[in-house]
């Protein structure tokens, strides 16, 4: 069996299964119960420094935004 045929049969069978399971895993990871805070933080990131500019210390600025 030549290399192309071997890789083609692998891609048609097992790689399809692996990529499908990977996709399902990513969807479950995104919709897990503990991810609400991360999604809300990402959604509100553009409003984080709306009232005043960000300071030089990014860590303290992000902690203030979380409060």
C-alpha cells in the first residue's frame, strides 16, 4: 500500500472520529457551568476602562475591573 492510500484511509476513518470528538469537547468546554464568569469578563472587556484610562500597572487595573 502506498503512502497516499494509507494516509487517505486513516483520514477517512480515524481522523474524522478524532476531529469530531475534539469539536464536541470544545463545545462542551465553552458551555461548561464554570465558564460564565470568563465569558462575561470577555464580553465586558471593551468597557473596562471607559471612565478613565488604564494605568501603568495592568494587574491592578484588571483586579479593579473585576470588582
